[in-house]
C-alpha cells in the first residue's frame, strides 16, 4: 500500500522543485489509533513498525499487526480500571518499547496522553498530577522511578491509578498482565478530530511549565516534519534520539514516520554514548537520523566513524540552534549535511530545510507551508528583510492543524501568546533575500549593548569553533555604561586549564571572526551548563548566577 500520508495530504512544488504548498484532508472523526495504526495493520500486518534494542544487546521487532493487537488489548485493560474518554494519563516510559502500543491505545480510548520524562523529581510529578487532573500514571518499572511516583501520589488529594510494565512493584498494577485476558480487537470508540489528544508540559526554563493541548489532528501536522524535513522513506528505518517524555518523540518516533510508512528505531540507554549509538546505526542500517544539537556537538567533538553512517541518507536537527562549525565538522566526517529545523512543543515543524531545497549552513530553512509565518516587531508590524523580528504564525484566516489548541487552565498565557490572531513563538530570527530564516535567540535573551542588538547564538557560534571549547552559552549582564555586557560561560574540553590567558585568547578569537562589539567582555569557566530535561540551555539560571 502507498503511505497513508498520501491519503491525508496534498502537496505542491515550485518550478525549482521546492515545497510550496501543503494542505490536509481528513474525516471529522480522524483518530491516529484507528485510521493509521489499524489501517496499516489491516493492509500490511507484517510491516515493521518498531525496531527496539537496549544497551545490553536485547532487541525486539514489532509489526503494525502486533501494535494494533496490543493497543486494542490495552484499551480493554484500561477500561476495566474505569479509564476512558477525556481522562488524562501521565506516561513515563523512558524508551521502553511498550510506549508504542500504549500511546495508540490511549488515542483509541479517547483519553489524553501526557508524556513526561522519567527524570522528573517528586515535586515535578506532584505538580503535574494536580495541574492536569491526572487519572492514571503508567511508568517504567525501575525502583527509583516507582519510589518517586509513590511519594508524589501520597502528597495529592485524589491519588491516580498506578500502572507499570515488565515487573511487579508495590502499589502498582501490571498493565501488561491485565492486557493478557483482553480481546485482540475492539469496536471503534467515537472521538472527534477536534477533541484533545495530547498534553505536553513545556520545558519551564522560567516558572512552572505550561500545559500545551493538542487535538487529534496533531499527528497529521507531522507529515511535513517526517516526509519533507527528515526525509523518511517508506519501509525505511528512522532514528530520532529522544526520550518518550519529550515532544521530540512525537516529532520523530511515531506520528509522521508511521504516516509516511517508515519504521522507527528505538535505542534504549541510560547515559548517552556516541560509540554505542553509532554501533546501533551501523547494525540496524538506519536510513534517516535526527538528534538534538547537544548530541551532534558531543559526537563532533569526540569523533565520528564514517562507516557508522554508511546507510544513513539524511540527517536533521532541531530543539535549539546548531553552530555552523559543528555542521562543518559532521560533514567532513560523514559526507552528510545536517538539515536544521525549528518548532516548539506547541507546534509541529514551523521552519525547515526541506527536501528539494539547497540548504544554507547556519539557516533554519524556510517556513512550512502548513503555517503562515511572519517576522514582526514589538508592535506586530512586519520587519524588513535582514532585520530581526519575532517569529509568529498568522491564524487570522485559519487555525493550522499543527498548532496547539492553547494552554490548559491558563487564559493569561493563551491571551499573551495569541495577540490579534498572531501566535507568538517568543523566538527571534531574521530572513535573507532568498527567504531563508536565521535564528537569533529568545525574545528575552537578546543582548542590547551600547545600542547594538546581539543574539547570544551569534557569539556562541564563534566560541564553539575554538579547540579548547566543549560547550558555551552567552548572556547579557547589566552595565551602567553600556546597558548590558556580553558574558560567556565556557565549558572547556578535558585537561584544558581555565586561565586568564585563555580568556584573553578567546576574546581575541571572537573579535577576529565577527563584529568587534560582539566579543564577550566577561568570560567565566564552568564545569557544565545548566540544562532542561530536554537538553536546552537554561539561560535564566545563568542570568541568576550572574546577579
């Protein structure tokens, strides 16, 4: 059968073969569990859906027929626990293969899946239970995680149902055991495409994280993500490096990939190891690969085996901007160009270097035609070519399927981010004459020094090129004379001593490679940068440290 993305979407291209138009068409009751998982299973039950392995060498292959059966049995088990349509279910399954039938099961049920990373602490879990009215928690069986969940549950007024897999744990029921007695096929449960399907808690670099709600149309918005940015292939094998608790899992490990006919590679590990990841790429002949910038930086700095990427035909990245130097090093080692993209937990891919386009290193690419993208100033007026503006999505004509429904229980935030029909991303960029977008930084991160506007990423892109630098982050700190000074936090490579002479050398290094006013007047060496669970630098923590 042809990939289902062809059934649900229409695409047009310009005279240069570049993506120019994209639209979706679907029934009012579209549900990914029935209309994608079960539909593929009915047509091609043996088609590979998931290839899983872990650090110990254990492996498992799941077909769409198996995913369909297991998800239906999971629906039966959840219904015996009185979990049904509209209920919120917190899912903390690391990279367990069970996620790939539990997620479709919750979709079939009409429940709202709330993915979360297993790294959450007790207060994080407690906050999510109360904020989202969690009815049940499905978590991995590790003793430490189960202990944290039990402790969190003791602190709430209405304790949720606790479920786990693979092993018995005190206070938890075994979902996989409950499933065993359930029928392998179920009657379709009525849902609507406009119903809530998925909730993400944003990374929360400042304050408590917001609750982002997506409807059942959200998976369809990821057709562009998978087909034209990640360039997944029908019957191919795509690997996105992400925990199931991250929005990046939805971007690269299930929805768009299955809609485009590709299986997903899942490598379960506790700590990232570049060599082990490369062995997985090589052993399973992965065809397309996507990873956050942090991992590309680690691989580029520690060395990449070209033969490990022999089967990989396309690589991509998103999550935060990736320095051009890392893209260059990766290309030298593999012959592959890393195609950047931009989006948020609130959206599917907004901007990307798409198939058929000629990428420009350092650029996020061009807007996804699913969205009407603009760059505006503080008063929401469009900015000229070459000038920095905030990235917004114009929703005055229509609400695109890849954009969230709003922020749950937070009318203030919803109103703040949707002003006059424009959705504000909070990120800034500029566009060149060819229509390519270049990331500058978060609105709050832009540094204003002596009348100049300086994007932290501009300085970081130069600093990372220095052989002594493993990682870095740049912020603005208050200064009576200049308004703000550029300050760099620098993580040095192993066995490199952080001396005053090295600070001066780094300052000269930046001055020689970019406009002199951008160089960091202050440099502080630091062991590790503060990061969110998803690996993004927490600039607000660095600003607090500098006070």
